[in-house]
C-alpha cells in the first residue's frame, strides 16, 4: 500500500529545497538535508560530488549570490517509500542567470534523491541530477533585469 502521507511530506520537502535555492536561503537549505547528505551533479562540462552539510553549504553559498541566481521547477515526482527511507525521481526545468558573465543557462535534468526520516522529519540524504540538455547563451544588452530574487543574502 502507498504511504500517501510520507509521499506528500516528501513533495513538500523538495518544494522547500527549490524555494530555498531560488531565494538563496542557506539556513533554510540546512533544514532539508541530513547532516551527512551526499550530492552528485552531472552536466555536459561538469561532474562533481559533495559530502556532508559543510561541503553542500559552501557550494550553495558560492553558487547563489547577488550576481548568480535561478529558477528551479521540479515536477512529475516518482516517490517510493519503505518505512523510514524513500527514493524519488524528479524532472527539473531550470533557468540560471550569471550577471558577472552576462549569460543565461537553461535546461532540464532528472534528479535522483534518497530520503531518510530523522527525528520524525523527512530529510534529503542523497540528491543529484544528470542533465538531459543544457543551453548557455549570452544575455543581450537590451535585456533589463527589473528585480532580483529575495532572500537574506540577496537584499
């Protein structure tokens, strides 16, 4: 039988992950990960892994700042629950703006996650994606950015 409550709680967990990314809320991100979380991100010209919250925190702090930010949409989750452990596959569509380099990156990927219940709360134990496609293009000079993402680090 499906554990619909756990599936819904995991969906909400992943939604917070994407919101915290896009608002550069590093303190919030810490609340979605296990302390010993592992991440693996693979694209056409990058492939790296991170172990533990300190490594994840350093990565997200460097990646999401006033001149680099994005929009991450995760959808079509496929979640399987087995007691206090679960797995999930999510389809990602994202746009990432690099003002320093004046480029926009957009694409899609498949996230593969593992979740673990810690003190009664679902957390991300393992996450990462493999890019399906990615496009990087220069931002035209006539493109105006009329607002920036909100977040403690971006105000």
